[in-house]
C-alpha cells in the first residue's frame, strides 16, 4: 500500500519523553531575570528557590505540613536519597513493572542489600497484583511507568492506616495526573518531564510520617553528604526552604519557575491534567482505528496520559523475531526524525520494540494531530522497504 507523504508537519516535533517539550511560546527571553553570577545563598537566589517551592506546592496541592525540597541529580537523585535515608527500619516491598522501577529494585537488593526486601513485579504492559502489597512494610513504586506507559489508576490500593512508608517515584505523573498525597509519604519527580524544564534537579516531597522516620531512625550504612537530610537527629529544615544541599543552576531554576507560572495561566493542575488527557485522547483514537498500532498497556484504566507506549501489531511485523521488530521500529522512528515530523519517539532501550510518544501538558494537541498522518506514512514506507529487501 502506497501512502502519499503528508504536507503538514507538527509546528513542534518534540515528542521526547524526557527532556520533554518546552511550554508553548517558550523562548530564552523567559530566563532574562535569572540571577546569574550570584550565589544561590544570596537573598535573591534564595528567594527564587523559595518561589519555585511555593509554586510547586500551590499547583500540585501539596498539603501544608508536607516538606518540599530541591535536590541534586534529577528524579533519580531524589529517589536514591529517599531509599538510602529511610529504608531498613522494617521490611520493604519493591513494586516494579518497567525499567525504572526495576532499577530501584536492583539498588535495594544489590546495593543496599536489604535482607528483608520483597519484589512484586509484572512484565511490560501490565500492573502487578497490587492487593499483594503489604503496607505494614515500606513500599517503593512508580506512579506512572515512563517506559511502559502503565500507571496506577489512583491511590485507592494504599490504606490510610498503613504502618510503613510509601515512597513514590512520580516523575512522569506529577502535573499531569492527580497524586493522592494522603496516601504518599515520599514523592519525587524532576523538572524535565510534564513541565518541560531542564535536567539535573529533582524534587523531594516528604510527609510528616517520613520526617518522623528520618528523625528517629539512623541507617546502618554511611550516607554521603549529598544524601544527608538530618543533622544531630533533626531534619535540616533549610533544604525545604531553598537552602539546597549543593549548588543549583539558577538558570534552570528560572526556567522551572517560568513553567510553573505558565501552568497557573492554563488553569493550574486541572488545566494541566485536561491538556494531557486531550492529547492522550488524540493518540488513543488513532490507535483504536489503526491496523498496525496497539497500546503496550493492556488495561485501558492503566494507560498513561503522558508517556504513551505503542506496539507494532501489524501481523507481518509481529511475526518477525524481536531483534528484527526492534530494527523496524528504530528505522520508522529514524525516518520520522529525518523528515522533521517527530523527534525521539523510539521505545526505551529496555522496553519491547515500538514507539513512545510524549503527550504531556506542554505538547500542543494540534501537533499530535499533525503527527498522525506521518505515522501511517512512515509505517507504510518502512514496510514497503522491508518487502523490497526480502
């Protein structure tokens, strides 16, 4: 089947799942007021860091008694800081259904080497049986699986009277999905996902229960300075008031503030969720009508509205071995990039072969609509090339 090359390209072909598209209308001028060449500990620097924290609380509806801190090394740094500082007081259930969750399992089992660590896993495309989690133990899980496109539908599976702590990697969920903070003791995310900020900085949100654990429990292992959240058995409150552990980029801080201000302008959390939901709906309708694409996430209730992971279900391609399927998917993504129609939409390296299209709030719906004919064209073109080479 021959399909004519589409004439209209997305105005912004940036559909990467991280770093993600900048907010609509962004330009470097948005960073003009960054206090460059100044100490982040100076009054002006601390004020901007506090502004970032305050806006985060306002837009995400973080409870007033939860602490919010800016920490090093993106979401990864925030999750590692939480695990190394909090785990070990009791047994832990590690819940994983994609590569980042599996990475946290590896860190706990092989690096921290906790003796009482239980792993609850599911393959790409599904959720594990959440009813098997023991919340009298600590629990580590991702809210939204960035590399599988599978998310938890809500926080109903977490009991309010739990004895353990819940540590939630929410990096592809925050600002696009509604996090149930009453069920979460630690929440982490990075700036470069839903709000399209720059990399290298993470956010660490702690409940009062998490703070109590920090102040009453000392891990058996030494903690590097970059992970230390307490001093003399007390929480270092300055971390949660803009006094960061290490030196942040004030240029990146200004960019995050700009993204947060834009978020307010589109209706705050409600507006951001609505934008992501509308974007997902465009892709979902296309996939449902497609003869060659399918959702990697099996259950519609668990499908992410940000990192939309897709499988190539065309019978001829699905009949190929996995390596050949991966080559086909990579060639398809490369063709779209060459045409300037979509950048960085290949599946994550550890995920099944396919495509991954970011649909978060900074992506414009009309750009996704413009992408769809290109997907069909690229598939038909690559399939024809495959047949010609056979």
